[in-house]
């Protein structure tokens, strides 16, 4: 597809302005004149077609299967979009007096309570704007909690399967990061944890089910080990989609959780739009939560700004209100039974796909999985010299989005597949058929896979070069390699 500048034809215009009846000659600097700026010259229909065709190249959940592990790319019902756009919500100003936005405050207040119910925590803040921001907030809460007790702890423990945001958050706040091994079943290695869990550790950050898609069977023992040494346990709730209505981090012994509303509770994501990463805590930690807190008394809903122990604000106003509204609408529409159904369906779908694909790719952790599973392309890499990256690119030729690849780091040539509950058997089978075909290609015609993609608008990109020498201007691109 050509760029607008390549389509430009000298002298072609989109609109014909009327002749000016002003006699004086305009004094416009030369480099601001049409020729000086070098804008493309096109007719209206040229431009409309260009952008309409570009828009149809987008790939999203609304156009096809999106098995991007860890990201929960489920279909988001459109009714939640309508809710987020209701005039009464949309036209509010965040600085409006509380008396004039009781409905919005009630939505936030009720959502906090619903999230407490879902996670088994006792208080929530809706301020953080993504999972990583929730981690930052939660770890700041940990720090404040220890400071209040007159303690200073230097380390935070994460498993070797953890998402990069976990150690990054801990390091950002000045903690030394200790990495604990996973055992041969993919659970946290208890012996390793026992060895490293000392009174110098502020806490453990652990997602469950973990990034291998496995529910850690020893979770209650793990939280006990950490608590015995006075530490706190942080729940990275990115994988909550597997256990809604089935199990609660609060009951497993976790002290702090974040949820990714944009993943689990129905907000389209992946295009760089706003997210939301509410943080929930047990009672002891509530005084440290960010302000303002939303409170309800006989006079209605209001805001409390003062709390001597609060870590302060972590976001302007009340967080990503549109995402909060979608989550509220989604939870209300599904109800407790519906949320449980969603998780059960997500887990069933993942296990079905895992069973279909395990014959064609290696399955390093051979256990019932939760909402996602991790395959390894090591057989293809060693025997056919075809790597997971090639397989991911080949999927694009078949018109499917690739799974998450090379994560978690502990699986060689990892492919992390999360089908979500909103896919039916037909699309799961289609995906499995394609993956099967690619596995056969790796043996019979490996050059087809290593040369992929061939059918996409742009072929294989040099991502290292793109990162090191990004071409940001079309004119410059001519002089670039
Ligand atoms: C997505 C994810 C995060 C980070 O969440 P963001 O909302 O992208 O900031 C953290 N941990 C895990 C396991 C995740 O999948």
C-alpha cells in the first residue's frame, strides 16, 4: 500500500476555496506555503479511500481470533461501550461538586465493593491506570506499611516465571529483587522460597494462576511462609479471568491485589487506550490507600481527602472512569453466576486447545491448565531450524493473530496461548487446524515458515533495526538503508 505522499499528484486538490476578495497580498513565510511544507496533494476521494482501506487492515478481537497469552483479549460486549458513553456519565467534569455527581460516585463505590467480593479483599482504590501502575501503588503500600511499623526491608521476591513488571516495580522503588525458581511442576519452589524468605524481605509478588497458566497448588503454604517472616504477599491479578467466582486471592492469604479491569472486566485494549488497575487490600493496609476515598453516609456519597497514613494520590481525579464504568456494567450484567461461568468456559477452552495442540508441539508442563497454557517450539527449532518467531509470523499468513511468544522466560521457544471464554468451538478448531498445518510445514517446507509472512501488507520486518533506527519521517526514509 502506498503512502499519501507517494500518491500525491502535483496540483491536485481536495477543496476549491473561493477567490479571495481581499486585495492585499498575504505575507506568508515561504516555508509555510503549500510547496514549502511538502504536504501531499490529493483529492477528497483519494484521502477517504486511503484511510478507509488502511482501517480495514486493522486486526482486532472484532475481526478474528486473538490468542495473545496473559493479555485476555476477550470479546467485549458492545453494550458496555454504550454504557460508558451515556450522556450523564460522559459529560461529567471530574471537579464537579459531589452533590451533582452522586450516580458516578455510587458506581465507583459499588464497584469497589464488588471487587472486594470477587477477590476476598476488604478495601479497594480505583485510581491506578493499569496493572503495572497497580503494582507500583501496591508496592508503595507495602513500603508505607513497613515504614509505619518502624521497619525497613530491602528485598522483594518474585518467581522466575513472573511478568517483567513485577521485578521492574520492585526495583523502581529501590528494592533488591530476589528471583525464586519454579519447580518441575511449574509451581514456586518451596525449598528455594524457604531459603530466601528472611526478615529482610518486604514481600512476595506472585500471580496465580501463574504465567505458565498453572494454579500454584501450594499457595496457602506459600503465603504462610511469607507471613511467618512478617512479609506481605502481593497478588498480580492479571490472570483473574481463570478463577472468578471459583477462588479468591484474599482466601489464599494474599494481602494486596491488583486487577486489570481492561483484561478481565471487558475493556478493549491493546491499542494504547486507557486501562485500569484497581488495588485491593486487607483491613490492616486500608489506611495507606490513595486519597480521595469514596465514602457513603446518610447524606449520600462523598469524598474523603484526609488520611494521615495515605500514600497520597497516584492519579489525577478518580482513575480511568470510562474503564471503571465498563467493568461495572460487565459485572452487573453477568452477576456472580455469569462470572463463574466465564472463568469455567475460559479454562475449558484452554484445556481443549492444549489437548489438540500437544501432539504437534512440546508441552513442557503437562498438567491441567487454567485459562492459558504454554507450548514450546523447541522440537521445531532443534530438528527443523524453524523458530517460534517464524511460527508466529506464519500464523499471520493464515489470517490469525499470533500468541504471546518467548514469554515466560523459563520456557525455551515459548508460545503462550490464551483463547478466552468468548471463543466458540469452531474458532478454536480453526486455530488448532492452522497450528497443525504449520507444524507439518516446519518439517516438509520449512522455508515457507521461515520466510513468513508473505500475505500481509508488509513482509518480515527487521525489528532490531526498527528499534535502533526508527524511520519517523517519510522524506528521510529514502536515505535510509
Ligand atoms: C498484563 C500483565 C501485567 C501488566 O498489566 P498492564 O495492565 O499491562 O500494565 C502484569 N502481570 C501480568 C501477569 C500481566 O499479564
